[in-house]
């Protein structure tokens, strides 16, 4: 029940109708017995400053931030934590009595998803496919952790740009290659972890995979950040050769859990959040 004491959290972005965050966070609030609600706000490009002023005026406790505002929101916050600053993107805002702090739990959630599986990327060779916003968060957190990162992207120029930025901000050399069969074969030969941070394989293109199945092998950890479908072709083929697989649902749930913990200060009910997303998507996990 919503009462006079109910606290508000939400998400700002555009488009916003397909977000899984309200389902995930409201399930967590219910499970924890907290008097909070989480709602979606469609905030068009160019209106993020007004949205942040609204957050202050309405005393909204927390917001997630998604496309197209993750970078644009930063100048309107009072503080930005060091990881988010390096990445140049914020996906979570915490409002402490009018002091707004920005964080990037896409990055920390990705790392947490790996660590929860007992995989510490420190010193490991990691191949990251893609050079967009998701890849930027992932490459930064990996470089910061001390991984040896190689970025492969369809547009080599974009891969080089991202590698240069991450190398400069993390002081850890990141390399860049064009995403083609030969480079993939070479890079994967030395890699312990493969991350797909492109949109290849995402619904409706579910028959596509960014990697030829013949390049996959047992012992490789394959993390696909795509979560729709839950089991992408890449993950299926990786599983078939005996590679360890981690799906985008893990990253989605962990970025949500880490945001929620900042807002309410208690441990997030991760399994409840995961189950609720799976139910809302109407898919089995296998
Ligand atoms: P996000 O913010 O989610 O990372 P994005 O910035 O649009 O989204 O980036 C999408 C990534 O998927 C890019 O790396 C893109 O490659 P380009 O930089 O060459 O465009 C990659 N991508 C999308 N479709 C692809 C395809 N069919 N083959 C290979 N890479 C693809």
C-alpha cells in the first residue's frame, strides 16, 4: 500500500516502456518489506536537467538513468564517484537530503556478476566485443581491476578510440582490433574470458552470434551481456563445447542489486529480483 510515508525511486530514459527495472525493484521492496515504490519516467533528450531538479524538489530517493541520459546527467549532480567519472557515464543517482551522487553500477554490477561465479578477472586476458556505451563501462572496470583487455569492434576506429580513452584513464594498456575472423581466432587463442558487449544475437536477431562456434573451447568463460533472449546463440554454442557461460540477466540483476543497496542500505534479494525478471519476460532460463 502507498502511504504518506512511502519513498520513491525510479528510472529516467527514453524510450522507457520496455525497462525491466520497475518489476525487479518493486519485487525487491516487497520482499524486504520496505515502504518504497519504483516507477518509470519517460524523460526526452534535452530535458534531463529538469528531471534532476524534479528529483530534488520531489525528494525522490534514487533514480536509475538510461539511454539517452547517462552522460548528459553528470553536470547536474553534486558528486560523481571515481568509477563513474572514469567511464563518463552514470546509471544510478542517490539523493541524500538534497545532495545527489552519481554511480555506475553497470560497471560494478558486471564485475560483481563475474566475482559471484568465482571468476576474478585480475591479470586475466579478456576479449571484449563492441565499443559502445556498455563496452566502455565493462572495459573500464576490467582495466581498473588489472585485466589485459583487447577490444574487437566492427568499426576499428571506434575500438581504437575507446582503447585509447580507457588506457589513459586507467593507466593500463588496452588494445584494439577490427572484429573479423582472423583477429578473433588470434585473440581468443590467448584469452581466458570473452565478453559480448555488442547487440549481435539480441532479439529479434536471435539466430546470429558474433563468434564462429569453432573458435569456442572448454575452459573459456563466455559472458554475453545480451539478456533478451536469456540464452543467446553464443551462450548456447559456448555451453555445447563445455565453456562456462554467464548471461546478460546476471549483469542486469547485479546492476540493479547494487543500485538498490545504495538507496536502502540493506542487502538486495538477488534471487527474487532475478526470478521476477524471468517471469516478466515470459521465458524459462534454459
Ligand atoms: P551500447 O550503448 O548498448 O553499447 P551502442 O553504443 O549502439 O550500444 O553499441 C553497439 C555495439 O554493437 C557497437 O560496438 C557496434 O559496432 P560498431 O561500433 O561497429 O557500430 C556493435 N554492433 C551492432 N551491430 C553489429 C553487427 N551486426 N556486427 C558487429 N557489431 C555490431
